[in-house]
C-alpha cells in the first residue's frame, strides 16, 4: 500500500491505477473507521489529513483523464485539515529511485524518470510558474548554474505542487504551455486569448496527446493544472 508524493505523471498505468485503488481503500478506512490496514504506516501518515488526501485523489484523477481513463468513483466524506503529512515513507528523491528500479523491465510512466536536477526542473517548470514567478526564476538560475541539489529540489517541487496556484498564475502557465501546440492543426476558429482557462488547457492537452508533443508530454503541468480548474 503506497500513496506516492511525486507527480502521478511519473507512474505507469499499473502504478497509477494501483495508487488510485489504494487511496480509495485508505479513504474508506479513515472515513468509516474500518480496521483493515488501519495500522499500516501509509494509513497512519494520512490520518488527520483528509482534505489533502482528496487533493491527491484529484491529481490522480486528472492524470488518469489525460491518459484516457474515466474516473468516476467519488471519495467518501473525509474529515481533517488540508495540511499535508509532514513525514514521508520515502523522500521524493528516493521515490524516483524506487520507480527506476521497479520499471527496469516494465512500461514507463508518461513523464520519464529524471536523472538530473536539470531534467527534473524542466519537467516541473510550468507548474512552478503557475505558483511563484520569482521562485521559477530562482530555480531556473540555480539549475542552469549546476548548483541545484537533486534531492532537495525533488522535495521542494513535490511539496510545491500541493499548493493551489492563483487564478492569474494558472492563466499565465496555461498560456505558456499553449504556445507549444498553438501552431498545430487545426487552427482555432476564434481567438484563444478569449478562451476560459479550462478550455485553453483542455485544447492544449488534446493537441499534445494527439501530436505527441514531446516537451508537454514530459511536463507535470499538462495534467496537474486541471486539478485547480476542474476538480473531478
């Protein structure tokens, strides 16, 4: 039983659907006081963090929807703060190492598992842009200079993606990722600048998946921005 802390984009099909199933199991235990796995370290880690667990569920659901799966299983009502667990069963950097070993002879996730801080940053940059422009510039400079530590960056990014972006930040990031597919067919019949943010993101997702646009397929933002626009 495991709830990962890194982006669901890194999970392959089996791991993605497996986490979704196990998250529902933990939610039922926490909501209804059932005893099965109630003392499991992962269950204990999420006790008192029901609203945060619901956000993780939305992250999974948005990634599933991007890949063409239909997620229609609502969580039970969960009590608890929206604060996230302070502890990890494994630190985010170790989670990448675990998946790298696990996927050695299996299908990968949507996003390639990063081996360097530069690759990790490239995959998260638009998600960070949606939340903090100054931090976006700071991390960009740090990774470009080679000063960024992979483990520290992995933890910072995993925790940053838990935070809701502002409406303006969402729009800014959505416009940036739209730029990667704006020139692909078919041409819009109206002005994308006038589109609601959700429509802009959904059309970006559709084009990225259809044309297999390499940069966006390796971006956390392609799925996770939808968490804050249209919570499944």
